[in-house]
C-alpha cells in the first residue's frame, strides 16, 4: 500500500495460529512479544520523537520510554482491565488489579492521551489530573485503506447485486455489517426481521461478518424463524466488500444490545446518506439521537417496528438522513479529525 510519508512495518503473520479474535487472547500475547522485539530494534536503529501507542503496546512504551526518551501518545481504544472481564478472559482479581495499575500509570505518564468515545473520555478524566493533555478523537474517518490482499477490489462497478447474492425481487435491502459477537444483538435482529416479513413487508436482510461457527449458529436461528428465503448470512468478507454491501442497502442497522464504547461503524453510517436503525442504549446514544436515526429498544418488537418505519416512512427517513449528514460534517468530518490530531501532536512535540 502507499500513503505519503507513512512506512508500514509488520511482524510475521504466523498464519498457522489462525486469526486474531476480538478481545484479549493468548495469541495476542504471543504476537506482542514479537512487536516488542521489533519496537526495540527500531528504537535502537532510528531516532523517534514520538511513539503513538495503541492498546497494550502502551505497556511496552512505558518500559522503553526512560531509555529512549521519546514523547508518548496513548491511543486508548478501550480499558484493558475492563476487556479482561467483558470477554471473560480471566476472573483473577490479582491480574485485573495489575492491569488497572499499569493502565493508570500509562495514562498519568503519557504526554498525551486519545480516547474514542464519551464514556471512555469520562473514565480517563476520573484518573488523570492533567486533563489538558486528553483529547476525545472519535474514529470517524473511514475512507478505505487498501492493504495488500489476495483479492484486489478496484471499485464498486466490479460487483453487481446478483454477484453479492442480493435478490432484488425480494424487496428493499436491509444490511447489518460487523462482528457477530453476543453483544451485537443478532439474536434479537433475526426474529425481529421475521416479524417484519410476517407483516407483509417486502424486504430482505443480509448479515455480513462473523466466523463460520457464528454464521452456522445464526443460520439455525433463521431456519427456526422460517425466514431463510429473506435472511441470509454471508460470513466474513474483506472490509472493501462489506462497504459495497452497505452501498446497496436501503436501510443500515446497528442492533447492539450491550456495551459502552460507541461502535466505529456508526460514524460511517451517519455519513452514508441512508437511514439507520440503532438500539437505544448508551453505547449508541453517546453519539446518536432520534433526530439522526431510528432509535429502538433492544427487543424484538421495537426492532421490528423501527425497521418497518425506516423502510416505509419516507418523510422521517429524509429528515433523519439530512440531520445525520449535518451532524457528521460539523462534528466528525475529516477537517475536524485532522485539527484534533494537529493539537495533540503539537502537545507531544
């Protein structure tokens, strides 16, 4: 790939160990060992003014900073001790307390801190005293970054609805694209969409993402709901293909049932020019409101009602889309994002 003035340096892929899953894992710890070696080598052989560290790599930065005397930016995407419990990685109070102590030390000693959603911003402000170094910078820039892959996607014109399994005869297209973890609410979405179909609405739902195991589990739920004609799961695809699915959609979904961090896809959905149905939980309402999307309770009945309104109520759809585009432009667009980055790098320089 090519980005002006950016060098991408990678450690070995270790494909034999499979894909890295969301949340803490032993595979991530294994890979972190090689990231540490690579980071030490780069710091020895080159001079870096600033190290911009994500997630657990901040722990490596904290250890190496006194030796190599660089400025450190902590790009905090989530609270690591919270991840240990949320993903049921461990119940050890000692391990959780250790990670809390390390995370707090990194927050206090970093020259600047980035958090990505209001909930995390409040969490960090309860820990640090120097709040001038703390910036809320949402992950709202979503232009596709093309990585070297076996499958090169030139543009949307390379694909048709038919090639993606979209049957136009089934009616309007509703898309969910993302992971299929339990907190994403797919177990609510599928029976809710079956209710939509039972009311005589001509529509189809395509669910993009998930491991083979997850896809098979939810396909069984689709069969139980007798909705296999109008609901399909295509599994995990390259991000570029997921974007093409979204571009064909009449309605986009974010049915998350739990969590506090704002889903990153929300910002792209705001800027999509398409109606969004999202659950009325704190994870979403930090950013979303009823003026920019159809907010529904995370239950089957309300989800079905929200999807029907997004499919049929053109006046409300047009109003919400207009408001969503305005919100994105004023709060989350590229100029806003770049200005926040300029400020934080100015602080760390």
